[in-house]
């Protein structure tokens, strides 16, 4: 009897180690993103406070106020974009298209396309 072993999938330990490494990478990325969000929120609070202070005491510093407002807008965009990664946004977009637009669009095309063919066929038979 020969002892040739068929190809087995990776052992459970290897799969577990691989999954654990992926989970650790995801956790590190999540912690990094969370830290960025916290820093942006802190900076946003500081800028809002600075904006309020400058509006109340220095009305002649319009240019600096505009710069602060622009930076606040940029930080808001950063906060919003950090909540979802590019992959998440793409997945959500295509899932929404598939479920919402394509489903509705498909039935609209069937309904009105079929109705157009039927009306065209009736007009052709009536004209002859």
C-alpha cells in the first residue's frame, strides 16, 4: 500500500493564522483611520473656536477668517471621506445601482419599449 497523500487544503491552523493576520491588518488600518478622524475633529474644534474668537474681536481680519473657513470645509471633507474607504464607496455605489437603478430602469424599458412596439405594430396594420 503506497503512502501517497492527495492534495489537502491548508490546515485549519494555517487558515486561522492567515485570517488572524488579515484581521490584524484591518484593525491597524481601522485604528489609523480612527486616529486621523480624531485629529481632524480636534483641529476642526480648534479652528471653529478660532473663527468665533476672530469674528467677535477682529472684524478687520476677513482674509484670515476666509482661510479658516476654507480649512474647516476641507477638514469636513476629510472626515467624511475617512469614514468609508474607496472600496466601500465603490461597493455601495454598484450595489445601489444594481438594486435601485437597474431594477427600476429594466422594468421601465420593458414597459415602455413593449408598449412602443405594440403601438407601432397597430399603427402599421391600421395604415395598410
